[in-house]
C-alpha cells in the first residue's frame, strides 16, 4: 500500500509531461502507421485504405533506396569524422592552460544557430569565397564544383555538418574528460606511460560512456539529416545528394503530394534506425561494462 | 437631351480629374442636382480582390466608376471594395462562396477557373464588349471552350532575356530559328562575349528551359501531346527536339552553373557577364536594381527551325470574375467592362504596372514588357502547359543531372515517361 502511494504521487508528477508526450509524439506516430496504409494526400477529406500496397511500392522505389544508401554513407562518415574531431578538440582544449573558455565558446558557437542558416552561410563560402580564393590567390585546389559535382557536394555537406555538430559533442567529451580521476592519470605518468598510452589505456576507457552517448547522438541525427542538405545542395544535382528525410519530404510536400506513401517511407526509415540503434547501444554497453 | 449629355460628360470629366488628383471626391448628391432632375436609383456593388498592394489605384478607379454611373445611368452606386490580405484571400473567398454570401465581383487565379466554373461561380462574359478588346491569346488563358470567364488583370509574357547593348555591339539580331540562335552564339563567342548565363543551383531555373521548349514545340507542332501524355499514350521521345536549344545553351554558358543561384545569376547577367539568360521577366527587378542602365530585351526561344514553334510563354494570374448570383447583374457587368474601358483602363493598368493585355492599353511599357507583348500581339505566344507538378519538378532535377552529365538524353526521356505515368495513377 505504501509502495502504491509512492508510485501514485510519482505518476501524478509525470502526468502532465506524459499527456503532452502522448498527444504530440505518440499519437501522431501511431496514427502515422495507419495513414501509411491509405492513399491520403494531406488535403482531401476522403481517402481510401489501401493495405500494404504503399509498403510494397517502397520496396520497389529505387529513388528511395538510393537515398537510404546515401544516408548510410553520410552516417558512417559523420560518426567517424565528428567524433574523432570532437574528441581531439576536447582533449586539446582540456589541456590548455589559458583561454579554455574562449575556445570552448568558439567551437560551440555554430551549434547555436540553425543549420539552415549555417547551410546558407556555407553556401556563400562554397560558391563565392572559394572561387574568389581560387581566382585571385591562385589556390586552384579550391576550384572544384562544390555543389554541382556529387563527389565534392558530399564533401561540402560533411564539412558543414561537422562544423555544426562538433561543438555539441565536444562539450560532452569535455565533461567526461573532467570526470577522469587525476590520480589515475598521475599513476600512469609515474609508471612511465607516454601521452598516447595515457590517453588510450587510461583516459579513453574512462570516457566510454560519453562515446556511447555521442555515437548514439550522431547516428540518430545522421539518419534524420535534412537541413544541411536542404540549404546547401537541395539534394542536387538531381537526386545525387538526397537523404532519406529529403526524399520523404519531397514525396509528402512536392510533386504528387502523396502523404500516405511518404508516411509509409518514414515508417520504413524508422524501422531501419530502430534496428541499428538497438544494435549499437547493445554493443557499446557491453564494452562499457567490460571496461 | 443634347444639353444633358454634354453636361453629364463635363461632370464626369471634372469628377475623374478630382479622383485622379487623389483628393476626396465631392459628394455625389451635389452633382445629381446638376446632372438630372429625377432622383437616381440607389444600388450597391460588392467587389473582393486579392491585390491589396494596389488598393489606392483601385479605390480611385472605383470612385471614377461611381461617378460615371451616376452621370451616365443616373444610378447612385455604392461600391464596397474589399481587399483581404493575399494569404487569407482564398479561404475568405471560399467561405463566402459556400456560405451564400458571394461578392458580386471577385478575383481568382486563372489556374482555378476550371474548378470555379464547375462549381457554378463564374459568369460567361463572351458577349460583353470587353471580350473583343482582350488580345486573343490572353483571352484564351481565361477561357474554357470559347467561353470568356473572367477579365484578365495580371498577365505575364516571358521568354529569354537578352542584353540589347551586347547584341548591338556584336551586330546580331534576335533569333527566329534554332539555326539563327546557333549563329548568334558563334558570333558572340567570336566577339569575346559569353552567350548564356547559366544559374542551375535552384532546380526551377533549369526547368524554365523545358517550360519554354516544350511549350513551343507542343503548341507549334503536336498540340495533342499533353492530352495524350495524360492518357498514357505519348512519350518525351516525340519532343526530343527540346534538346536542340538546351544542348546549345549548356555548351555555351558561363562556368560554375551549379554554384550560381537565380538571384546572383540575374545580378551577374545585369553586369554584362553574359548576353542571354533563360529567365522570366520577373527577374527584371533584380536586374534593374543591379544595373539601372541595363537595356533589357526579351525574345522567344526557338526549339527547332520551324518558326511556328518559336513562342513566348503567356500566362495570366489575377483574373476578375463576375458571380452569376450578383444582385445587380447589369452593374456588375458594367464594372467588368469598365475595367477595360476605352479611356480609363490604360491609366489603371499603368498605375498598377500591369502588362498591357487589351487593345485599349496603348501606353508605353518597360522595354522588356514591350518586347514580350509584341510577341503576344503578333500571336507568337503559347498558353502555359498544364503538367503535373511532379513532372515539372522532375524536369528541373533531371536537367541538373543532365548538365553535370550523370544522365543522357535517353535516360531523361525514359525517366520523364515513367514519372508522367506514375503521376497519372
């Protein structure tokens, strides 16, 4: 009885948040599953239940799978690039004796503006500044088709996305680094470990939990990537840099405005992301416990 | 009788002068005493328009109409002119139409004419005097099966923009056929000019090339193509000609096209970086602010060597319609006719900087508008093709890919046919 009372008061406290979550997150997600089985166009009052035909169409939609492939490529590159850079920055800045706060703020700043704006800013850099440098300063290696060539457009997207994400990850890594007991570091130093050994064998195992969080975050946000690509290349040339989220967006709001079909696509995306993050969390948690 | 006529004309003139000078119009009751002995009929007319940016101009025009009615017909009209903000306009209009509170006259986009006609919200104006004043090809954009269903207000004609100074310096004339265009390109290159401005970063800009070439080709040679495409009984193979100009433009344009947005493209074009730019006259704002001395012209993009296919695009947006349930139908029709009035219409259209679209519009428009209108007046214009928006979007995407050479012409045809088919489902 006592237990129940304690639980009840706890429940009471979370109820408002739960209601909001239920109405604005869970309900749309579940009803989305239903709309994925209709031919609703988002405007009409009437629509027809079409069963699984949308999902069958998704399987045959080559544009969709191209975009999934592109997203995978993006996620893999992003997970490595952003985490390595963020960790590197965190370690370097942590070891600074002065101006720690300044650098922390500087690298965190891109995180404070919307990536849509960041994307447009970088668009200016890639389409105007780069060519100015190439034409006037003779830096010909910058004279590439940064938006038009799928290969370089991918690099451009990675650069901008990394610029936007490292600051956030860096803060997480810095917090973790500060949590590593100084005694351990000193002990390693006394045992004659060089800086690399210190980092790899002492510090890194101690910040594994931060790595889990950061990899999880990059995976998750990577699969949903939209704003950077939308503002930088618009998915172009053609569909060469179209992410899955963009493909879904275009299906729902452009062209034939097929809401139901787009919902089916996002359900498929959800399933893919779910499986991958479960695997990732399982694997990383095992590692954490071992350490 | 003659005396009365002269008198009322004088009143009308004085009134319109007063109205033009933007002063408050003198109380109409005073003028009735001068104009006629019998008391005027009192009537009300409700007009709703979606162009609040031209409120002042239309207010003036409505006052002129009220004065004219009082003087000529001895009707004291009170016109209620409403202009809801344009983002709410359609929902307000829809609500009033379905709620049985329809305005006597209202504006709509010409794309919606078919829908509104089906719902019985449009009056056939074919028999009105105004019908004969509108240019034939503009009339087509607001007609269904020969029935004129609205008075066009905002109409736009566009093709390829060109720099008249560069053309004069190189000694070339605007092209009539694809061979002409090829010659011009060669001459311009010899004289050291870049022929075309390419700005393909935004997909709608390369799409303009398919809009113009398809429009010209289809209207000039295979008018049933669009209908057959909708019936799954046609192919882009039939319009492969469109790649004639497209290839020429892409091969002779500025560098870094994929890195060039539409606005910066217009600005660079204004600075004389290239002689021609496939872009609508709506870019004239950016161009003229960048370079106010620009001599801007418009010509129709040739598709092949058949001159019948060399056409400018003509489309109408804002259109004024008369509702069939109007209480004062004769007055509503009089107002519709007054919009294209022999004396006053030109002033109104010029004040709103609308493009001339009827014989009564004899004012001097901007050079690019005049060029495009000349094509329209000669009948060298096509009505915007109605394609599914998925098809238009895809054309833009594929042209980007075609430009960066990730697809071929054959791929373009194949994929466009597929997209059109799936849009028909």
